[in-house]
C-alpha cells in the first residue's frame, strides 16, 4: 500500500490562511460581530442557525467564536 509522507499529506490538505469567519462578506461578518459585542443577547447558537438559514451550511458555534478576537470590518 503506497502512502504519503506526513509533510505531503499536510501540504495537500492545507486550506487558505485565515479562519472560516474571515471569508464571510463584510455585511454578514459585521452583523455577527455586532451581535456578539453589543447588548443584543444573541448567542452563538442563534447566530449559527441564522448563518445556516442564509446558506452558510458549514457554520458552527466554534467557527463563530473566532470573531471574538477580531475587529469589526
């Protein structure tokens, strides 16, 4: 059975740099940022459900958490 080296496997599987949240359009990103940084009382579960309803089916609470360390666009 032929196998790849770990380095080759890692290079093949590498994705573009940045977090998933960084790939969102500015208007969507800013709505999520506002919800998490203001007194809107909208949590990651609701944000995840909203993003999924908007077509971002791979949205997860963990991916959304990354926005808490970033600035508003």
